C-alpha cells in the first residue's frame, strides 16, 4: 500500500502546484515590482491573477514617503507562454498606445526583454506623475507630456551588466515648472541607443525648442549613470529662468553645468 501511495501523493502535490501557479493572485506581481523598485513604483489595488489582472500604477518616494501620484484608470495585463519565453501584453487607455507586447526570456544569471518592432509611439504619460517620486520633482512640479517612441528594442541583463539593442526616445513636450513664470519651457528629446563599444547604453539629450535650452551626453552601464550636459536660457528669458537654472546644475555664468556620476 505504501508503494502505491507515493504516486498518488506526488499527483496531488503536482496538482496543487499547478493550481497555485494558475490562480496566483495579481498581488504577487505587485509585491515583486515594489521590492524591485525600492518601493518607488507600485501596482495599487491589484486585481485578478498573475496571468490576467489589472492595477493602478503609482509613483512614490519610497518607504516612509508621503509623496505619491497615481495614473488615471487601470493598467491591464495578460501573460502567456511563447516557447520558452513569456509574452506580457499591456493595455492602459490613458497612457499606452493600443496593446503593447513584451517578450521576456529568463535564463540562468541573465534575462532579456524585447519590445518588437511595429509602430513608433508606444505611450505617453503626464509629466506631473513624476511628482510622486518626491524630491526634487515635488519642488519642480513638472508639467507637459512624456512620450516614449521606439521602432523596437531589446534589453539584456547578464552578470550584472546591461546591453541594449535597437533604441528608444523619451520626448518631453510642452515642459513646464512652477519655478519658472513661463507658459512653457520647451520640448526635449533623450535618445537611448546601444553602445557597441562598451556594451552599455548611450544617452543624448537635445532641445527641440523653447526658452530653456538643454544639451548633453552620457552613458548608463555597469550599474552607473554618467552624464555631462548644460542648460541655458534663450535670449530674453534669463531672468525668468534664473531660479530653475540654479536647481538644474552648477552655475558658470549664463550656463548651468549638469554633472552626474
């Protein structure tokens, strides 16, 4: 009898594991995201399961912070298998263009996330959402729209190193701040491209238009961000942008020098 009991017990255990995975609550994903971002990105009021659920995206300043900012509506997701990879499909009426699919390929000591090609505009978010992160965003109180544009990219992490294939642009349109008595500061583009020489991510910041002019270059790799740039006011806007320039970087005459890392 004991010999016959083992197959039965193993079957019951396997069935329990399958059932647990099939009906794992959406709060599991919310918990993993919260731990992975140091409590700065939350999925509040998570409903459904790991495989099909929804939640409200919230930015916070981290544990103990009183700052928090939520996006309108609910982010919806569904997860399926695509060979040995997971396909995550995201939809958010306020902020994501259509339905965006991400392919996640896990591995031993590595993982890769791919956003397939097809389309350019992937989503747009109110810049005011960043206030939830606390200082300095709650002081600057940014306005305008953040847009993510990409023809497709892949991000791979292996042995603590990042590698980007393809690229993406983060565009800020109609930027504003309470620190500047101007209706708009301008529009800007931050380009992210794979750096074949170093294996990291190359950054390039440029101004499309506006009284506040920004420019700079940098690199993200090896867990470090390095960036050098400058900010200056267009002719006639020096007085109105003085306070903001003092916050952006170290003043050198009319310029504010930006140095990170």
